[in-house]
């Protein structure tokens, strides 16, 4: 399928661009819109896009006869509304990055514009396709988990990722992006509604407690690279954070945001002048660094969602309880089931997935190593998916087909 990419930043280049490079039979980018010269050239060259199809604004693209049936809108959150409305009007079907927009009114406006035109608008809530969550949904909707009374859902963000995105980076300031519960947890709220139907009540608390100016003394410079006296002890010392990421993974999304030049010297130069070299206690961040949401779903189901941004390890964890002793818990690629008198651990198929955003963009995920067979307390091998017990909960109709539910999830984030 021919596509246009609007916004050739991290998501556009590393997720969609990389997908098209791996699967030229499925997706081919024939034009790109990106105001940053370096990013536009990088994407244009990687996809063989001729110079007259490389644009620096969506207005330029909209003024041209349609170049493809559909486009991917991977611009930042606050430009989703104007760009999507303009490009729907220009005739494109659109895959729009999450969140749809930053207010409920804008979400409704975008969906209504797509509906009135009869065009296709899809939102990249990609975790609905991640094997980890597909497995959980299979277990919930099949009734194998029995009657569910409570769910503890955690989004654990590894400390450097939180600092990268929500202290130094794109989503640090609610005026430039939106509240953290929307920009990060719209995935989780979408998944919860997808799994359990409509939420009828909620309350929420969160605050910014760690990444504040008063955490360090006046001797700490604004930039890590300006001779910080606590560089060795500080977990967030930027040169170490980004050079470690570069060593771990030359295609690291974090390093890609810092600099187009991935040589260590290029990364260091960018840290000396750019936003990612700033001291985490000296930024203009105002979004919370932890938040909890308590929700009531149908039939008395109680759900808690916790996001915390100082985790030692990245990944979501889910614990699901029924009225009987024992619980089911999913994390790190495994679905643990504890039921008296027996205990089993049920391996999920994909260990790489780990309840993170990874895996969802990879239709070729089947090549990853499959989960190990775990053993119960008696040492017997167990790979069973028979989580029998209890009564299947009536599941609401398929929310994936209902934009209103998506909107409701985003509305909840806003509230
Ligand atoms: N689905 C997911 O799991 C997921 C993961 C990460 C990010 N996202 C979403 O993807 C979007 C992009 O995030 P990102 O990390 O790639 O940010 P980014 O800053 O790396 O990329 C955004 C790009 O848009 C470009 N841009 C700015 N104005 C533009 C314009 N007028 N026309 C075209 N392009 C323009 C910027 O120059 C930049 O290159 C965000 O909405 C984010 O929430 C989704």
C-alpha cells in the first residue's frame, strides 16, 4: 500500500519507516512531510522519495492532488487536530498516532470530521495488537479467568525513560503536550476499556514530587555537561544515560531523539546544547511523576491504575483477582496463576513483549523466542492454559469497533 508519512520523527522513522523497510510488499512511503531538514532528508533517502515529494508542511501536501490513498500522522500531540482535519479534507484515510488530541472536544471534532467524510480514521493504540495484551484479553473474554472482582494495573516506567520523555523531553510540559495521564496512560486507559467495558466512576491523584528545583542545591549547574559535582552519583547524569543507551542499542529511541548523529561525539555535542543535556532538577517540566486512578467498571469491578516514573525496570504488570483465594498476575512475559491448592505459571508466547509498547509494531514477532515451560510448586512442568474456575463474566460488545469508547477512555484521562 502506498502511504505518506506526516512527521518523520522518532515514531515516524523508527516504527512506521522501519516497518516499511522490513515489509516493502505491505507498505511503501511515497511522500514525506517534515519541517526538520535533517529528519526529512533521512526519511526521504531511506525510502527513495524524490525531492518533489518531500514537504515541510502538511499545508503543502494538502494543496497537491492526493499522492496516496492513506497517510500516517506521527506529528506531536498538539498538532494532531489541525493536521488531521486538513488532511481528511484533502481526501486521505489516516492512521493517527495516539492520543487522538489533547481535549475531549477536539477528539469529537476529529472523529466527526472522519465520519462525515466517510473516510477511515484509525488511532494507533498499538498495544491492542501486542501479544502480551492479546493474551490477557483472550483469557478475560473467554471466561477462563472466572468472575473478576478487582484488577491492579501498573505502568512501570524505567527511571531514565521517564526523565527522557516527561522531564527533559516532548511530554514534560502540559502546555506543549498534555497531562501525563493522557500522553502516557491513554494506552492503559484504552486497554482497560477494551478489556472490561465502560468505566462508570473514577477518582485520581498524582503529583510532581521528585523532578523539582528544590531537590538539589544552588551548586548544581543547569546542564549535566557543565561540571556537575554530583555526576558520579546522579542516576540521571545525561552523558551516562545516553551513552549507555547507545551501547545497549544503536537504534535506541532515546538517542534518536537527542541527535541524528549517533556517534558518541555527536551525542555529546547535542547534550551540550540541546534539551536532553539539561539537569532533571532544572527543567521546565510540570507533569506529574506518579499518578493513581481508581475506577469502577460494570458489575462492581474495581480497578486501580498506577503509573510511576522511577521504576528500576520497564514494563506493565497486571494482577487480576476473583472472589476465591489465589490470583492471576501478568508481567514480564509470563502469566502467573496462583490457585489453591495448585500453582502454575502459564508462559505467554512472547518473552520480548514484557507488557511494554514493544511487540505491537512487529507483525513478525513470531520469530522471537517462545516462553519457557514453568514448573508448579511440586516441580511438575506446566504449560496449561486451563485457568478454570468461577463463572464467565458477561463481556460487553467489542469496543474496538466503537470510536465512542475510545473517546470515553481519553475523556477519562482528561478528567
Ligand atoms: N503508539 C505509540 O505507542 C506511540 C509511541 C511513541 C509516540 N507516539 C505518538 O507519536 C507522536 C509522535 O511522537 P514522536 O516520539 O515521534 O515525536 P517526535 O518529536 O520525534 O516526532 C514528531 C515529528 O513531527 C514533526 N513535525 C512538527 N511539526 C510538523 C508539521 N507541521 N508537519 C509535519 N511534521 C511536523 C517534528 O519535526 C518531528 O520530527 C506523538 O503523538 C506521540 O504521542 C505513539
